[in-house]
C-alpha cells in the first residue's frame, strides 16, 4: 500500500488495514524469533506502512479540529 492509496482510503478502510497489518507484523515477529522467517526486510516495510497509515489518520483528525 503506497501513499496514494493511503490518502484515497476512508478512515474505516485505513483502520481495517491497520489492524490487519499489525496482526501480520505480529506473526512475522513470532516466526522470526522461532527462526522460520527469512524475509527480514518485509518486517521493516510493514512497520513503515503502519506508520504511514497512523500518520495519515492523525493528520485527518487534526485537520477536522482546525
């Protein structure tokens, strides 16, 4: 999910995607700790995507307050 997709999505869609990504990240970390996960870069990409989604949601909240 890139920035353009994030900006086009509604709040509810972003919250659903956020919950899904957090669950996927948790599963990746669990696999990494057990030694089954080899694509370490995907963890970084997932974390950054989560941060982008949270940033966009925060911007929308602050935009509504102004």
